[in-house]
């Protein structure tokens, strides 16, 4: 499920995390743990990966990450606000230095006019920094959307790391 280019991207992110002495956690919905799987594919990943939360259902987003039920009911799981809350929850509950979240509609069902197939929201929380969010509408089928989401989440993590 995870191609060699993505695994190589994950390796580079791991190297940068280790060089910066930072630990990461993930909060994943539509990717079902693929980001943390790509990171932990590599030997020595325990030096930079704190863990991952797979929170596919709204109930688990609330229980494991502390996303407020009222927020989920008001804006839905696939939203900027929930992506931010997921990242903040993963950061707070993991002991990591930064956390990335992914929530989206990979299909084939679940899309609406307001939330099309391929809509994915990403969140990035880092101790001492404001939460960042990104929105993407990714083309393709379920597999394509999930693969592109993993690459995008890794790129978001990479962008948060110090240069050097």
C-alpha cells in the first residue's frame, strides 16, 4: 500500500526529526494509520516516532483525542476545525513535540456538494507554535486519495522542521 517513493520521503522526515531531537505523533482518520506505518517502516524510527492514533469514527476522535462532540456535530469530521483539534489532541496526549492529523473523504461514498470526494484537511500542531491547517481536494479513487494524503502529511511535517 505504501510505495517506495513515499517510504523514502518518510525516511528523510525521520532523519530530520532525529537531527532536531523531535518526536512526532499522528492522528489519522481516512489514512487509517498509513502515515505512522510509513514512518515506522524504517529501523530506528522509535527515536523519533512517539505513536499514532487511528480515529476513524467520531466517537474515537472524541475519546482518544478529546475532539468535542459539539464541534463534530456542528462542522463534521472533515473540516478545518476538526483537523486542528485532532492535531492538538494528539500533541497533548502523546508527549510528542509535533503532531500531524488527517481527516478526509477518500470515497467512494460520503461526498456531498459542500464536501467533495477527495477533500482532505490536515492539521499540524507543534509545541510553542500556532496550529496550522491545510485543505486539499485530491484526485483519483480511494487508494489515490489515501496515498496522496500520506505524502501531503509527510510534507507538512517536513515543512515544520528546522532547516539544516
